C-alpha cells in the first residue's frame, strides 16, 4: 500500500511541476501589473522561458527582451536567470542571480547607439552620438543597495551633435566638440559664487579639469567657510582646482 501512495504522490508532484513549468508568463504579469508603472507588451512563453516584444516606461520604450530561468538552483532557494535585450538602441545580455538578500548581475555585455537612444528619450537640450560599449563582469546589490561593481564602459566615436548650453542653478556649461574631446566651458550667471573653468572628456574615458572659484557674497551663511575648505586662495580670493583621471 505504501508503494501505491508513493507512486500517486510522485505522479501528483510531476503534474504540479508540469503545470508550473507551463504557466504562461502573461498570466503572471496580469496578476501583478497594476502595481508597476512599467508596461509589457507582446508577452509570450512561460515564466521559465519567455519573450516580451516591448517594455514601455514613462521615459523610454525598449523592445525584444527574453529570458531563461534555470530550474536546478531553485531547489536550494536560489534564482538564476539568463536574459537578453535586443533593441537597436540598446543591446545587452547577461545573467542575474538572486540568493538570500543579494542580487548579482554578471557577464553583462553589449552596446548602446546614442543616436538611436536619443530619439526614444523625452526632448533634450542636446544630442550625443557614438556607441557605448559595455563589459561589466559583476554588479552586486544587497537589500537594494549597490555594494560592488566591476567592469568597463567605453564611449567610442564620442560626439556632440550640436553645441548646447546647460544651466544648473547659478552656473552654466557650454558644451562642444574640441580636438576629439567633449569640452564643457563652465561659468556662472552672477550669483554669490564666481566660477570659471573647463572640463574635457576623451573617447577613452580620460578627463581633466581646471576650475577657478571665488566668493562674491560673503553674507551667505556658511558659504565662506565652505569655500575656505577648498584650498589656498590667491590675493584676489580665487581658488584654483585642477585634476585628471579616468572614468569608471
């Protein structure tokens, strides 16, 4: 009798696994979509292996996303997923692993066409050109906090399609192309802090900057104290900051 019940239990288990394996991804999305601002269009396949035609967010729409969920890690409480995004503006592939409270994104590779991406984004003050090459072996999160990232992001054929002006508070940056670099000429609009300088970024991620900073209005609480922390100023009350390095 025990062998009979064992056989029945095994059959029931196989049926349940089969039902879960065949569970449509669209059904799961419909169950939880009301709590998200992201809309998925054209969902096909199952929760184990599926495809989405379009991912629509308030800022950007991307297409052709697919995934493959590994079954065996689930037996020890882990989740491993291989995923791929094949949109003309952004092509990425990699793996995601969820264990306890840690999320790891590994073997992320791909590229982004900035011209194509720029046509998808809301209206911008300027447009960038070139291709961003992405090679990130690992990104680690713990309880939604980024704790580690290693990799390389390279901007090839970097170009600003047209000169542009960006304002942030009392400061502004005039952007342009110069000798194969992106150049930002920095200045102020007459506020309590005087700013003059330049920042340049090369296609190989190297940057350098020179800034001249002074205080016009010493009556602003805490401003002069913060300014004095920047370093030694000259006879005209100007602090010069210089530096260089490599992004990422």
